C-alpha cells in the first residue's frame, strides 16, 4: 500500500516538472520550489 502511494507522489512530482513557469504561477508554485519538490525521493 505505501509503495503505491509513493509511486503516485513520484508521478505527481514528475508532472510538476513538466509545467511551464506560467502554469506554475497559475497554481501558486514558485519554479524553484517546484524544482526542490521534484528532486525529493519517492518515499519522502
């Protein structure tokens, strides 16, 4: 169960990395914060 949730987090983070700066701004996420989030380990 925890592994499935960890993989979902990883996929979500990878999708976050594909967003443009304009889209990140639309959802209220700073590009540097998005980069930090993407670099996190999948179990984190």
